[in-house]
């Protein structure tokens, strides 16, 4: 008991001595608690209730989560999201690395101009970009079909038909948007690598591909994992692009071809319905997916130490 009292007195003494500093930082923590911690806790608690936003809340335990995993549409949205994200990450990662290496190695002139051009999709309105891509993939007057006609291809109903090709348009949009973001981050990381390493590899006769695979990628591994986590979060938050491309359809167009998890969530509440408890359950399932992917990627970033055998 004596130790606890002395510890409490010591804590209060430190708190009193630094009271001015705590007063200055108090507004941040107060606002963070009101606008971040409280909504997070409230949303988690709401996922165990049935509530339409108006009437009384009814506690139903895990029923929202059980109904969620029984819903075929949820699994369709999850599958679409993963397919879009996994395929799009191939050009996002490799394209960003190649573009960053080209600019860092001074293989072309006008580095600042290209950095601005490549980064522009990230700061441009997603709605405006989606409308442009909707015209590009249009069945009758789209530029994609127009170019394809010169090579003997017929018209492809990218955004219609059976809905299976909607994901192609979303993948192109998603990759085009994130390549520039990754390129800027990779370029900053490459510029932090000593030029002596590149010079030594050049003297040894290493090609550009060998330099990227043997030097650049291993040294940029933590940065690559960071961008991978960021784009994965963007994958699970994917909404505007498929929503606009499917003519503002909350169900993802024909046969739910463009339905993503975020569209599925917002279709339950507040846009398509009033199942706020169910929508909260969906939100926390998405959060769990993001945390799982982040943990997996972080484990990938750690160098494996060889296990020493005991003699």
C-alpha cells in the first residue's frame, strides 16, 4: 500500500510540475477522444444491436456477424475486392519501382515534370477521373474500343454485358491512380541510397535489372511494405471508382460485377438502407481484414534470422 501511495504522489507531482505542457496538448487529446475514440467505441457497440436510426435499439449479440457471413452478396463483394486489389497491385508495385528507378538513374530529362504528371492522379478528384474512364470504356464511343478496332477487335461492352469486365476497368483505374503515389515514395527512398553502391554495381557490370533486383528492392523493402499496406487500405476503401463506372449503382452493376466491400457497407446504411447495426458489423469485419493484411506484411518486412542448431 505504501508503494502505491508513493507512486500516486509521484505521478501527481509530475503532473503538477508539467501542468502547462499538459494544458497545451489537452485540446488535441480531447478532440481525439470526442471525434475518434468515441465513434470507434460506439460503432463497435452498435454492431451488436439492431437499429434503424430512429426506433429503440435491440441487443442481438453476434447475429449481425452471423448474418453477414451467411450473405452470398458479402462474399461476392469480398471476392471482387480481392481480385481487383491483387491484380492491380502487380502494376502498382512494379510500375512504381520502374518509374522511380528511371527518374533516379537520370535515364530521361525533366524529372520534376514527370513526377508531377505521375502524381497528379492521386490529387485529382476521383469523381472526375471516374467519369473520364467511363467514357474511355464506353461501348459505343469509348476510346478503348476505337483503338481496338484498328487491330481488328470488335466492340467490347466493358461496363455492361454480364458484368464480368467491370472489374477490368476498375483495376486499370485503381492501378493508374496508385502507381504515381508509389513512384514518388520509392524515388525518395532511392535518393537516400548511397550513390557509391550504384557506382560499384555499374563498375562490376551489373545491368539495370540486376541493380533493381539485387540492390534497390532489398534496400527499399521497408518502404515497399509501407506502400503495400497503404494501397491495401485503399483497396478495402474502394468505392467511388466502381460506383461511378456502374452508373451510380449501389449493387455494383450487372450481376454485382463491380460490387466492393465499401459499396456493400454503404448500401446497408446510410445510403441504401437503415441497418446501422449490420453496417457497423461490416465495417469492423473490413477493419479486421485490414489489420490481418497489415500484420502479414509487417512480418514479411522482418529479416529472417537463421536458426542456430544446438550441438
